[in-house]
């Protein structure tokens, strides 16, 4: 039985409101949570819908390139670092690749 190992953490130097943070993240959720910002503030910076934020936080495999670029610009970090983070997370955890289906309410 093959075991999956957690992806190696990536160091991000994030600049928000003239404050520099160093965040060590293995998942997109760790990066977003590591900013210590409120969800509504990240949503505003990232310029996405709050429901989209929730989906990307839990399952980043559904992110578009446009969303990756917007997040990189919002956090002032290299686009390729965020792309690598999402790629490694999806490679280590196949459930992160799945985009949840919208349930009829």
C-alpha cells in the first residue's frame, strides 16, 4: 500500500497593508489562513465571490489561471509559487483536485 506524503511547505513573503508576513504553507488553505485576514477582506482583495473562496479554500484544484493570477497580485507573491503550491497539494491529495458539485437546494 503506497502512502502519500504531505507536500513540502513553501515560504511566502506576503505584504499586506505595509506589513510583511512570512507564511510557511503546504496547502492553499494554510496560505489563506496564514494571512490572518478576515475572509471578507481576502475576498475583496482577491475580487472573487465568497462562495468561490470557500470552494477554492477547500478544493483548490478547481482554480482557474485567472484566479491564481488575481490571488498572486492580491498577496503580492509570485504567481508560480502559488501555482506550485496548488499543484503539490493536488498531487498529494487527490480530493483537492475535485470540484464539488452544486447540490440542488
